[in-house]
């Protein structure tokens, strides 16, 4: 195991943060897996999963049982982890720019297409190597102007050449759910089943360039550009990435973290990165995959106290009562009902809402939304 500390750009005199990565196995001798946690820094379940994964990977590495490379980034956002306001963690948005830490990553396909399109040939693996070298060169030439940009660049330099990237998040309150791009789903379905995902949300592109789609999206976007240009050359989906929502913010326990870490280990055995006598059997799926464009976001019709009638994980039918909004001044109760059938996979933590505020999400089976599919 190798520990590498990556200094970030200092934003102010006397202040300096560091991103730390742990490297297991041997680069270039098999698949590369990158697992990062808590890019939204107040979302801590993934950080505890990384804590449980580390000794397992250390033991396997010492025994020579890692056939490839695993990179673990337990604290993917030291900037957000240090942000607090009125005693409350503020780890989703950078306070200096108001930017979401998991949005606005660069368009790698646009950056490397002019360099690689004319050079790609008949050898699929040679094409993968060419694209990855172009990505590396582009990222190395990027000169960050801010601490946030230096964090994004460092995370991408760790993961641009990964075969798989797992980005561990959580919701406010929720069941374990799984986001990935459609091009990645055939390669990641077993991971979702090992983890016991209760909602699986697919999109060709959800918009606003989160880090997972920055990495995996570059490959299908380049393939689309090749097709549009009439070039008939093979370019595999060489990076498959996913955002894994490990339940809710309060679901920070050794029991959950150990279970999730073991599920990831079994998947690593399944894909051949960890040695095992026999690949583990893939559990039966707990839910079907549904389109992210079919996910309904319920919103409050007015301000008031939130009283939920539905629990996370509950299967709902259209018209079912999800929550009541109580206005004690006007002595009124407003009902919020499901507009689609599906699992109620996430809801807010707070129990007071302002008008138009988001209350929760239902994974519907039929797409009905378009445009930017992610929240702020």
C-alpha cells in the first residue's frame, strides 16, 4: 500500500489543504478501480465505508491478491469538510464560489477529440491507450486558478484512466440507490445487486457534469463523435462510473459500513481485481433499473411543518399520500401525493419547508422529464 498526499492550491496566506489517496496493487497489471468518498463533505457514510475497506485491501495487497490497482480516496473533499456555518456543516457547495463540489467538471470528450479522432485505428485497446494519454496530457496542462479547481484536477488525475470509478455519496434520508449512465449499466449491474440497491436510476447524461459522468461520459461521447464523422473504428466504454447513495446522512454505523465494504469486496472479486477461488454469486436484484427522467421530485405547495406519511423504501402508487404540510397560523393542512408509481427512495431530513421546497423523490418507470436531471 502506498499513501500519496496531494497538496491543493492555497486559497489564502497560511492556509493549505491536502487530498490523500491510498494505492493498492500494481498499476498496469490489470484493471484500475478508483473509490472515492464524501465529495459532498457532509455525506459521511462513504467515508466510514472507506475506513472499513482500507484494512481489507491492505491485507489483500500484502498477500499479493490484488490483480490490478485499487485507489481509495477516503476524504475526497477536504475543502468542504472544513466548512461550517453557525455550527452546521456546509460541504455540498464551496462557500467562496457557491459552486456544487460535484458539478462543472471539464468536458474531456471535447478537450481530446481534436487530438485523437484522426489517430484512432482498428485496434480497440490501442485506441483506449491513445485517448487516455490525451486525457492525461490535457489534465496535466490545466493550471488551476482556485483551490476548488485544484481539487477537481487532482481527483481527475487519479481517476481519468480508471476502468471503474465508484463515487460514494448519500442522501438526506433514503434507501441505498444507484445512479449511472446508460452506457455503463451493463458493466455495473452486478455492483448494484451486490450492494442491494433499492432504486437504480439511469440516464444517458444527467447534466451539469458531475465527476462520474465527466469520466464515463467522455467515452460514449467520443464514440458518438466518431459515428457522426463516419469513422468506423472501435472505441470501448473504457471507464464505467457510478454515484452510489449510501442511504441517508444519519446512516453512519459500523454495521452498515462493514456490510457495504464487504459488498464492494465481493464485486471486486467478481470483476477479477481481487483473487478468489471462485467468483461470488451475484445476488438477485432488489429492484428494476428505471430512467432518471422518470424520477418525480415532490415539492411543497406552501410553507409549513412537514409530516411524512410515507417511509423511504415504501412502494407507492399514483395518488398515495406522501406528506402533509401543516400551517399552524392558518390552521390548514395541504396534502402532497405521489404523481407516479414507484419506490419512495429519498426524502429531506428537515421537517420545516418553504414554498416550493423539495420534499422527496419517487423512482417512476416512465420517463417524463428532460433537460438537466440533477438537483442543485
